[in-house]
C-alpha cells in the first residue's frame, strides 16, 4: 500500500468504506428476508451498526493508522500525518455516503 500514489489510496479508501457499508447492509437484509424478519428495517439498523467498521476496513485496520499518526506526531513527519488524516476523512465520507444511500433506500429515518 505504501508504493501506491496517494490519490489512488484516497479513492480506494472512499469506495471501500462505501462498498462495505452498502454490501454488508444489503446482504444482512437478504438474511433477514430469508428468516422472515423485516428486511428494510434490518438494513437500516445494520448500516448504523457497521458504520465504524466500514471506516476501519477502508483505512486498512487500526494499527497502521495509529502507527502512522504516532510517527507524524512524535517524529515530526507532518506530511504522513496529513495524508493519514485525509485517508480517514475519505473513509468517513464513503461510509457517510453509504449511510445516505441506505437511508434513501429504506426510508426508515422518516417520521410521520
């Protein structure tokens, strides 16, 4: 992952988080359908539950992110620190976009 250009990692981080959130929620909804539970409600709940895991998956696990942040803070490598923060923001954006798609799909967030 270190040899890839930054923009490539930035886009991958976004779309991995988006795919994990949408894919996990939809597949979980399929399981709810097969077991006789309300699929749209479970899709909405799953998207809220796996939101943070989509972010962690997109940034490649927590250990790499923490070690890069530590190196940026303690060793003064601000370029790596800035890049890691942008990757985390990209993953946050992908997960948020996935949540928005799930909310539009399920309409569970609307109240009458």
